[in-house]
C-alpha cells in the first residue's frame, strides 16, 4: 500500500461577483433598446432617401 503525501489544500473562499447596483440592469436594458431603435430609424431614413433618389436633398426629410 502506497502512502501519498499531498499538500493539504487550504479552503480558500472564492470571491464571487457582487450583484449589480440598483438600477444598473434597467439602465443597461433601456440603453441597448434605444441604441437598437436609433439604428433601425437611421437605416429606415437612409433607405427612404435612397428609394426617393434624393441625392443632395437627403436632409429634406428632417425639417
């Protein structure tokens, strides 16, 4: 029978990540939502300008 000498492992606590502070999740969701909406709106305006063939008059959509 062989005896193995393994060093004793000290039980170290692993520091887990703290939960986000109050409101950070909501802020993140709303921020991402507005970025998506802005991107879709921007693409729609560009597509509409291309479709109308406005060329130099691309800013006529924005009074």
